[in-house]
C-alpha cells in the first residue's frame, strides 16, 4: 500500500492506496474505503505502476503472483517454470529447497500428492521488492489450508523466493 499525502489545512487523517487504486482512510478507529475529504485530488489512472529502484512495477508483481497461483492451482508445471528465477528458494512449514530444478521437483511432488487444488486469493499486499498473498487453498475438495505466501521478486521480474506460512481461518471449530 502506498501512503498518500495530506493537503494542508485538512483534519489529520491517514490514507493508504490499496491494490485496486482505491483510497483507504483511517477514520473512527479503522480504515474505511472511499472516505476521502472532497478537497483531495482523485486518481483517475488506477494504481501506480511506478517501479521502485531495481524492482518490477507493483502491478507487474501482482500479475506475476496471480499467474503463479493460477498455474499452481491448474497444476501446470510448464507455466510455473518461466516465472521462477534460476536461484529461487522455496520454503514452507515442512521443507526448504534452493534452485529452480529443486523447486520444480518439490512442486511436482505436491501436484502428485493431490487430485485437485482450488486457490482463493483473499488479499494481496505490496511490499518492498515483493508481494504477500493471503490464500485459502482447498485440497481435493476436503481439506482447507489457510496460507500466507511471501514472494520475493528479482530485478528481472521473476520469483526469487517463496516463503509459505500456514495459519487458520476465521471460522470457529463449528465452521461458522
């Protein structure tokens, strides 16, 4: 998210730009969508695509991560391969591998262990030189994983590292 400047003479308020180019402003103890003082200039061109020094543009990073997750859900190793840097590292709650060949072999083992994967992207967040993704993954229609993936992107716009962390959903044990 990108913090926006506050024009002088307005009430103190913190606003952020979300991934869709919408402004989120802190008001009444929480962030609210679209609550912006009328005096603020409006963005008409969507989210910023300005790259940080040595980093792919953020919209490119989001597209890269979405492409990776779509290929992963489709169990398409051929589509995943060009998205990874040669020296990619992959780490989750069970394993750590380094190098593209090792990462692809581990990914193939994951694909061989399941019949279907459904990945729902709950949120994407921009971070310096990367993207964080909050995911809900349904495995074979019976198991649900709640995962946060941290993607590091290299200067050429490929995935240099993926660090996956398992968590839990917002539902209680009764499923509500």
